[in-house]
């Protein structure tokens, strides 16, 4: 006999979201842990990223607009490998180290995404982790520049062997927090990040204008559209204000 209880599995949630008209509120998402990207999700670092990577593009005779379509969410060496596929990977790693030094020193215009501070305060006592393609020095510099609290659990560039869109970072974060992938919700802004979260078997909340195009489970314009409800006995429920899909 069919059950009257709606299916709350991640797959069923995705089907309901796909059928939801644009501009309507997403159904609340229940989770045990949250995994948070940094750039574009918690921190608006677009100005600094543009400065560094457009300079790099010009130095290699590449179209800056095309480079910016690839760079978000990935480690620098992975971006270089995609754009310069015939170049030895050791050259990409060496050049990426130099770019990381530039990015770490350039925090002009780095600000919090609207609602980021309040969101981090709301989840301070709930299981969460930062999962970023940035190195530890770069992540520290940008979170400090934006005036945001650094989560105690962090998966950074140094923690993984494969960059987003590979799911390694999200899977490591879930394991470190002690939760199954299906119990985690990812917050991401980039195509590489959304793809990585999906590949990890997790639901994904897309944040900001970029994310809406990449098929996240749900989408919010900024973190101001997120309300966190702690649940008795552990876990949480996310209430998401409508945003364009």
C-alpha cells in the first residue's frame, strides 16, 4: 500500500525542485552537516580574482573573458591544465604557486557575501566545514579581509589530490565531520563546485547569480535568503528564500 508520507530522499527532493516554478520558495532541506565553499559563497573575492587571472590570461595570449568562465571554483593548476592542455603539469603547479602568492597579497575589494556573517553565526554550534580550492594562506587572508569567522574544520588545497569538480574535498569533509554524504548539504557558487557536490552524492544550495545556471538542488541570491533551524536531537533544517533559477 502506498505511503502517505512524502519521500524526503535527496533524489526525490531534486525531482520536486525541478518541477517547482521559478521564483517560488524551495522546500526546506533537512541535513546533519553543512559544507561551505569560500570564494563566491561566503566571500566576494571576484575583484581580486579578476585582477590576477586577467593579467595571467594576457600574459599567455588568452581571452580574459573565456578564462574567467573556467577559473571559478578550481585550483589554479587545474584551470591552467584546461586552458593550456599541452603544457607540462609541473609548469602549471609552479606557476600556480606564484599566482597564489599574488592572490594572497591582494585583498583589495574582498568583502563578505551579504548575510555571510549572520549565517556563520547561526551554524557556529552545528556541524559544518569549509571546503575550498584556496590554500590555507589564501583562505585565511580572504576570510580575515571579509571579517568572517573561520570554521574549525577546513578542507583546503593542501588537503586533497584532486581539484573541484572532483568530489574528493566534499567527501573528506563529510568523513571528518562523521556524516554520510547524503546527510550533508553543500553551499556553492561555481559550476566546478556544484558538480563536485553532486558527484559526492550531496544536495547543493547554489549561492549567487553564477550558481543558478548549474542545476543546484536549490538556489538563493545571497546568504541573506537562508534561515537555519536547529532540530531537537541534532541536525538542522534550511529554509531558503526564493531566487531566480
